């Protein structure tokens, strides 16, 4: 694993080494899976320190890379620079603004979709501004919150009374290393606050339990105001809280979201137009969407079917949870299932969307989910093709492979389970 990470850190341009990237990441994922499957009996603070130390080392190796597989970082820096100047980032699209400072002039030509107003919520803007508009500072912030996520997962593993070796599924996962340390996606920060909210939900004892609802509500609101997707966790975390904390959780969550939004009004409404464009027209590497669009002859019909199906699955998971006592293990499994379903159904499947699933694999291990967090890296094929040919051309067969790999793992897992059951009988 160390050799694989060192190799990835030394590649001149990851877009030119995509097969090697996929192969090295496969070596790391398989090694981590074997490490966890061996069920090492030793699980102490020394083990945790070793896991965290290697996690930091891997991230430092990849921090030196410039963003190659995604250029979202330059939009982050532009938004942060505008906020530092006292300009509302939602006021206008970058293409109609004139860069003044040297930092703005360096970032402006690299912004993707400059004709659109930023889509990132208010808390993300504060995070962008905290970096001071520099790549190094932003990556340092991302690595810091990523290590924080590792620590939170270790605390949650301790609550589950499980070995710290399971933390390697996140701490050493190649997807996390690439999207966090190398590409510096803002989802890393959102995930930290999701995990902090989940950790607060599990607080025990009369002294701390009284704060569980408010602290969890503020943290989850911050996650939603960094990236909108974590809003799906609200009904699940709500169920895990004690009854006397649920109202506090919900009220603090709403109040915190409003507190983030108000300072950016009224220009914040411009981001809704960008969000509508994303929802109605964006697509990337989704086999389910491509299949339904071919069958029904309409992208809008395909989106409607997928949204309805995902909504039904979330509601069913939430309903099943509340039918009996809601335990932490049951909630983790439910969240892992609907995250995997989301990735298989979403019309836009960027690799960094799978970061949330990687974290919940630690809490609720799943072979199909782990397979998906690796296969999603295949979607970078389109970036490699564009680098060599200058043409953005997605491959339907690659989308199928991304979808088929976890489905095959699910079938093999089910077959193995049935075989063991038959042997016991």
C-alpha cells in the first residue's frame, strides 16, 4: 500500500496514468479488505496511532499534486477571494467579473463553467475564504478535517466495540486520498460535520446527552450548508436521538441553516438557477440514467423515475428503522444502503460523491459498497480521453462497469452466504 501511494504521488500527470491509477487503487483496496478480513486480535491505542500516522503520511504524499482529475478547486478559490474582498460570491458569474489581484488573475482562467453563478452553499463559502485563496492553504484545511474524520470514525468504532483496524477502510482508501489530499473536494469538509453530528447523537450520560440534540443539529446544518446532499441524514439521525432531544435537534438545525443563509441574501437566489441547471441537465457516468433515457426516450422522464425510486427507498429505510428499537448499528447499515442506492441511481456520478459511502463502510462493512467505492474511479476515463484528444466523450461501457462491479460483488456475497448456510444445515 505504501508503494502504491508513493507511485501515485510520483506520477507526472494522473490523467496520463489512468490504468496505473486504477490498478494501484485496486491493490490498496484489496489489501485493506484482506487486512480487515484477517480479524487481527490486537486493537489498542498503538494500533490507532499507527493507522493515523500512515493516513497522514499518505495524505502528505498526495498533497503535492496539482488538481488534475478535477478543476473544482479553482472555483473554490475564486469564491473565497471574492468573499475576502467583501463581494457576495452569488452576485455574479465569474465570466462577467474582471480579476484584479494576482491571485484572481491566476485562478480566473481555470474556473469551470464560468458562465454560471457558484452553486456551493454559504458554509462552503466561509470554508473557501478561510484558505485565503491559495491552493496549499486549502489543501492543508482539507487534510486537517480529513484526519478529524478519521478520529471521529475511531471514536464511533470504540462505541461499537470494534477493532481500530476497520478504520483503514477510510483512512487508507485511495478514493479518500485522491479526492481529499490531491483534488481537495469540499465534500471532505461536509463529511467531517456529518460524522461529528453522528458522534454527538451517540453521546451517553445525563450531562452530555442534554447537548446531543443541539450539537448534532448545528453540525448537520453546517454539513448541509457546505454541500446540500447531507440533508438526507436528517430523518435518520433524528430517530437515533432520545425523544426529549429530537425537537431540539430539529429546531437548532433549522435555525442554524437560516443563520448561514441570511447574510448572503438576496443574491443567494442566483445559485438556485445554477442548481436547477445541475438538476435538469447535468449527467455523468450513470448507467441507470443512460438505460432509462434509452428506454423512455426522455432524460426528464428518466430523472423523474430515478428521483421517485430513490425517495421511496429512503422512506422505506426510515420506516423500517422506526418499526423497532433504533440502534446505532441498524442506523449505520440503513445509511450505508441508501448511500449505495443513491450512487447507483444518481444521473451525475462523480467519484467524490462516494466519500460518504466510504465512511459508512467503516461503521457497517459491505463488500458490494467497498467495490463501488473503487469502481467509481473508472469514471475518470473521460478526463483522460479529454486530456489526450481535447474531446469530452463519455463511455457507456465504462458506466456499465462501474454499475456492474458492485452488483457482481452483491451476487457473489449472497451466493457465499447461501453456501455457508447450506453447509451449516
